[in-house]
């Protein structure tokens, strides 16, 4: 609906009459046309239909909004707010497009795509370092005791 046919293919869809509460995780793209409340973590794109109402923090590659979103968005690439769209919350993205007539109330932090990738790489390295450090610490808490000779 928002992009040329075939550009975005959603692997998960919440239909117009459906409602969902909780955490939605998907490695691919999703489309929401109904009501959603909670948290969204997607490896692909999130498409919010024009009749959708979403109260959630969203983490995705890109987010296209035609309906109403209340929550923070952390996008690797772009956030697009269409003329029928409404967004209240903080946005972190490398590109933000707001169409004439759209509603946006919040804050925006623009992060160049290369810088975003570098930040994610550092976060991943820090997690690995903390894990290996904690594993070494756990291993060092054990003391080897040599058996007594008889």
C-alpha cells in the first residue's frame, strides 16, 4: 500500500479487526492494520496501516507510519510518516520523512547510517567482552586443591 508492489513483503500481519498485546519479535518485516500495545523488535521493516493504533516502542530496520503510533522508534535506516500518520515519541534514525498533514510530537535524533552500524558493532563487542570476562571470573572462583598423599 505504501510502497511499490513487491518492495515490502510482510511475514507477519496483524489485521484490521485484530488486537495484540505483548512483545512482537520477527527477523523479517511486519504489517499492522489493527491495534497493538507493547514492544516491537523486527529485523526488517514495520508498516503501520492508516487505520492502525500502535502503543509501543519499535526497533526495526525502517518504519512506515500511516496510522497512529505512540512510543519511541529506534530505526537503523528510515522513518517515514505519511500524511494520514500520527507519531508521538522519540525517534532515532538516519533519515526521517514527514509528509504534509502528518502529526509529529516528540524528539528526533538523526544518526548517519555508518555511525549507527559502528555503534551496533561496538555494543555487540562489549556484550561479548562482558560475557567472556564473566566466564573467566566464574572460572577463577574455583580453586584447584591437590589431593593429599597417603
